């Protein structure tokens, strides 16, 4: 795309496990999870403008007002934080399904923060951008930092984690249950024993606190789990309806994809140690 536009990746993520270990005084829950970044996701197109306005172009997010779009909010927050006079046009090319637990909105916001920091010449630094991202959503900092990580707190305390190569068969059942409603579910485990990183690395920690709740509430999620159980061990990502099976190689993931029933929205993506956004910011 010419005319002053540049394109930036906004990768998806998976939660390889997710536990709720308690509740804080401010009402937020203490979590443990591993964020695995993927080589697949949205694309954010940006064009600086001199008049200071932040404008979303196109209709890639039906039903989401520009004022509520995390990408727009991120641009305005960065502009305000830096006291910067320029603005930007934003196009969000969506591939990540909304509400699936794949982190689309958070990743879009992180990409806008990092890319506009570069395009506007601000150079605020990763730590400051991650702090700004946290005010937009708990998942935004991991996308700003761009590394697969062990996470605690509300998801903002991150420790980079080296994992072996893996490919993932992803399924989007197409359901979107508000997270606040899930947290009110009576069968949600809110006080799980904290996991140890060594147990996760050994493969004994794979649970997601929201899985039994969503499988009970949403027949489409239960059906997706039933289908994936025929090709591997299905898991839920985040608090959305998206689920996945992990494979050691691409051939195994592709073969499993071919065995799924028709009608499921399913695809294959690779896990990455370094975010495609970080690679794009680093340049050739």
C-alpha cells in the first residue's frame, strides 16, 4: 500500500494453560498462564497525518464503534502520553476472530503503540509502552514485549520462556461469552493451587479454569472439543471459545486439520519465540 501507508503485523496468541489463583483487593483476579505467540494474526496499516486527528478507515470491525476500538484508543493514548501533535489514519485488517481468546484486540493495540512510537519518532521504550498497554488491557503488555512468556498477576508480570517448536490446530466455534459473566459462574475455580514452571515444562499443567464453564454453557465449544479429541488433546485458549491441539510438526497439524468435520472454522499456525511485530520493528 502506497501513499504514506505502512503495514505492521498484530500476531495472535494462545494461553497454553490458565489458572485463577486468587482475588486481589481491587477486585481483579490473580492469574497464571503461558502466552504463546503465533506466526499468524491481523495486519495494522498506519499513515501519519499532520492535523492531529486519529481516524479509523474502513469497516473491518462491524459493530465496534471507532471510539471503542482498542487500536484507536491506543493511538490516542500514545498521542496524549507523548503530548504529540501529529495524528494517524488506521486500517485494521482482521483475521483473528473477536472474542475467541486469541488476543486480537490486545494485539492490535500493542501494534499501534509500537508502530506509531516508531513512525512518530517518539522512542518511548518498551517498558513505557508496556505500561501504557496495561491500561488498555491485561494482555497488551505481552504483545508489546513480543516474546512467549510465563505470566502472573493479571497477566502483566512476564518472564520470557523458551519453548520447543510447535504447530497448533486452531478452531473458532464462533461464540463470544463476556469474560465478566464467566467470572460469575458458580463452577469457576477461583482459588487453584499455583502452578510451578517446572511442572508446565514437564507437560503436567495444561488446564484452563474457563474450560469446564464454557463447555457447559456453549454447545459449540463442547462440539469443537469433541471434534479435536479425535486428533489430539484439546485445550481452551484464554476466556474465549477458541480451542486448539498442539503438534510437534507442521505435517501432523495439517493431517489433523484434514480429519476435522466440515463446517468447523479451523486452521494451522506455528508458535514463535519472537513476535512478528518485533521482527518488523527490528527491520531487515
